[in-house]
């Protein structure tokens, strides 16, 4: 599949090259994906997506400062901000910068990572002893995103159970 993707990407436009780079990344071949992402990041059209790819490779390699720079560049493009905030939160989380991680996770309110980000912020706030703030944060998210109610409630129950509060989780 990677060979076929490579052949197609060589003959196609930037969008196909981006897909090929993501495929290489998924196959743990980041060293081959990096030059493609770097080239695309120099352009305008797919720059945000390429920056996200590069930042992800930087996170995986433990180059957190580089990842923060790339996610910050991604924010500056005005596109994919939910992905940029999630990436910044992930870096802060890995660096054990809980307050910063909570702040960034809390800003991810749209996109496929929103539920996971909100639940991670909830968990971190609970770990800090801020149960009221954690509940309020998740309640605000659910009120603004009613479709996320089931996922948020199930996630909240799981977090409570993980913290030895199974009865509270079941009550939800």
C-alpha cells in the first residue's frame, strides 16, 4: 500500500502527497514523511495540515519545543485550531504542566478530539482536587455541545470509577 501510495503521490498534486505522508506516519515511517510535510509546509494551501504532521512527529520524538513552535504556527494560520490546541495540551500534559494542559484541553470544543480533550481536562482538574471546577467545565461543554452528552457522561462515569468513586459513576 505504501509503495502504491508513493507512486501515486509522485505523479499527483499536493493533496495526494499529504495523504502519502500521513500514510507513512501511520506506518511508523516518520523519517520518510518528514521531508514531504516540510515541503508542503512551505506552501500556502496545505500548510496547516503539514504543520500538524510535523508537530506530531516532533511530539513522538520528544522534541516538545519544536512541537510547540509548530502548533503555535498552526494556530496563527487560523485553521485547524482545535488540533493545535489539542497538540499544545498534549505537550503540556507530557511535560506535567497540568494547569497549562487544562487550559489548552478546555479550548478544544469542536472536532473529533473535543470529547477526549474535555475528559482529560476533567480528570486533571479532579487530580488537582478541583471537583467543582471539573464538573462545571464538563457541564458547560455538554450544554454547548448536546450531541456530546452521552460520551461525556460515560467518560465522566469512567473517570469517577477509576478514582474509586464507582457509586457516583453508576449514579450518572
